């Protein structure tokens, strides 16, 4: 059974810092991997989707990488801003079906 | 962009009531899902559907049922609401090779 782990669980950084969020998964037979952002009390907003054949995806200040063989993905946030404060969730879709397996999330706080 | 709309942001219901949570997507997606999210437990899959009138149990289906009479609409039903069903409920849809799109969530409180 796929297991997804996100480290750290919480992170506090000063504004302007570049940071990396980590996601690891146990079964490398994945279909794709998706990073989400969740603000308190809200739904999930998709940030980046990486197909299994891709190595990375970029959107603005965000860059996500995927290393399937080692079971790892990272989300890089450049020049962090207070508005980036949220919980970031990594989710893996396996080859076997349409279901996602979620990590526990990283709660990010960017201090002004 | 795909839009997934959940009809209510906040709901307060009494124990024993039958509760309907509605979800509508506008991009003709085959697959739709209901999750609940609780602190410390993360997101857990309740039910999903891969076609009209088709449904499959997820990890925690007990106390819930679903209905998918039209492709765009997937309803979650709490047959007899209980306090342990107080939670954030999230609906999502997806199509092959595309990512998931989630709704804005329904915060349900059962008193």
C-alpha cells in the first residue's frame, strides 16, 4: 500500500527566503504526483502536477521536481512571501487506479 | 479551468438528521470523489464514482452513501448524522492524466 510522507510537518521562515518542502512515497509505480495548497478552512488548490514521465514542473515562483526511482518529490518556493503561508499537501496517484494517497502536509508560515 | 462547486460552505445539523452534501463539476469528468478531512488524520476517501450510477467504497464508507444520477453531480448522504461525522468534507473530480480539482469544502457540524 502506498504511503506518502511529508517533512517537515511545520516550517517557519522569514520573508524572502527560498525554501524546499519534501515529499516521499514508498511505491515508485506512480501515475502522477500533485502538489496542493490549502488555506485554513478552505478547499485544496492545485499548484503543480507532474506526470510520471516528467522530472519537474514550474509555475511562477514554484518549482516541483520528481525522482520516481528514489520515491521523492520536492516543492521549491523562491523568494517566499507572507501570502505563501498555508498548508502544502503532496498527493500521489498510483498506476493501479484513480485514487490519490496524500501526505500529512507541511504547514508553512512566512513571517514579514 | 475545471470548477467543482460544493453547495454549502457551512452546515449545522442535528443528530439523527439525514444530510445531503451536493457537489457539481462543469468539465464532464468521469471520476468524482468524496473525502473527509480531520486534524491529525488527514484526508480520507469516503466514496468515489467513475461513471453515472456507479459507485465504489473508499476507506471509510460506514455511515455514508452516495448518489450519482447525472455525470456532473455527486451527492454524499449521511443517513443518520452523528457527532463523529462533524468534519470538513471535500469533493473532487478528475479525468485521465489530469490532476484532481477540489471544491471549496463543506464544514459540517453535527450537534
